[in-house]
C-alpha cells in the first residue's frame, strides 16, 4: 500500500512539474468527484442561471457542466493549470481599451498545445491513463475545479485569484482516468475588501461573487449581438471596446504580479496601434488582424459598433 501511495505522489509531482516546464505559471491536481465545495458551487451556478444572469450565453445551461465525469468515462483526477497572460508591454491604448486577456495569442490554442504535449508525456509515462483536454469552451465548472485543486480562490468579482499571479490567468484542464495525489483546496483571501464591487461603473457585481452579465461591460463588448448597446452600458464604456479590466485592475492581488516575457502574451501590434482609422477597415483587413486572436469572437461589425460608441462621446 505504501508503495502505491509513493508511486501516486511521484507521478503527481512529475505531472505538475511537466506542466510548469511547458510554460504554465501554476499547476495543481484535484480528485474527482471533489469535496462538498463542488456541490455548493453547482448550486450557485443554478441560482445564477435561474436569475438569467448569463443573459444570451445559453451554453452555460448545459447539464454536463454539473458533472465532470460525463466528460470522460472513468474520470478520477483533474490537472488544473494557469497561463499567466500579463505582459510588460500591456499599456492601455489612449482611446480604445482592450482587455489584457485578449491582447496576445489566442489563449485557447496556446493552452491546448501545451496540454497536448503533457498528454503525449502521459501516453509515454502512464500508458494506462486516458485523458481529455478542456479549455474554456468545454462544459466544465472551471473556476470551481481550479479552486478545488488549490490553484486559487474565486474572488468577489467572480474571477479566480492566485496569491502570486492574481487573476491574470487563463485556465486549462486535463481530466484523467487515474488517481493522482490531490493538492489542498484554496481558501478565500479577499477578506473584507470590496474594491472590485465598488469600482464597477455599472454595478454588474450585484453581490459578492455574483456577476449579472446584462450589466457587464465585458459581456456586452464581446457577446452582445445587438446593433446597439443598452444605454446604461454605452454611457459607462469609458473607452472599453473589447472586454473590461476595471474589477481586476483595482484588485490588490493584481498589483505585483510577475510578467510573462513570452511572445504568446505580448500584445499584437495592431492592438497597440488601434485608432479611429479602424472604422474604415474592410472585412478582409479585420480578418487578417484577428487571425490567431481570442478576440475573433468579436465580429468586424461588432468592433465598429463598439468603436463608434466610444467615438460619439
């Protein structure tokens, strides 16, 4: 029995070390089905959906999101990783502001490629372990599982916060069919601080840990497919045309985060130099610039809508 435990610990250590080697800032492991914390987070999701706080993001309603084992038969563990997307080159455009998460390479592809390399390592080192990669678009309670694994805690702005890297992390997951030694779950360190709640200009954080998408600038600039913004959003854009970092910029845990020096996190040139001339770009020009970017979810006509909303102020 001791040999089995020792082997489990050794493989867990190697797996997390491999994740760091591939370029992730942090890596932790959780056991499936997880603790009672997961049930609480699932109930919180159900309340959020019942209040229609997900607005038009209907994919959030998928029942599979409540059961990680539905994503891979025989699932026993989940590797959680965080990619630090904070670049030293992140300097906000004087007029048109873009969320830091979307200024570099498409994080979906960046994280998937790194996890795929880990998968190949598993095939070689642990051939009896099956695995499945989940990055953002998979029906998974991502932040809840990251919290369960000890990657960080869910803050009052509903972002995952890590002691060292704050909330400047995009998340990735690998569901595994083998038992690995789980890490200790995270505890909230937000304390009495409510700076994120107080700073939000649209009061989108309706209560600690709860965000109403219909009041969120990031939601409207990225997901809203209507021709115009609601008035309460448009008057509070304050330059944001793709995402919004207000509740993250104000967070004390985000003040001393180390930069990621890799090219993957560096802002694309067109983003750094975006100006009013972009209103005259044709579809082809937009498609060229958005290639390889997370921000391609924002269609060219939406970019123009967002920019025009700022220009007419």
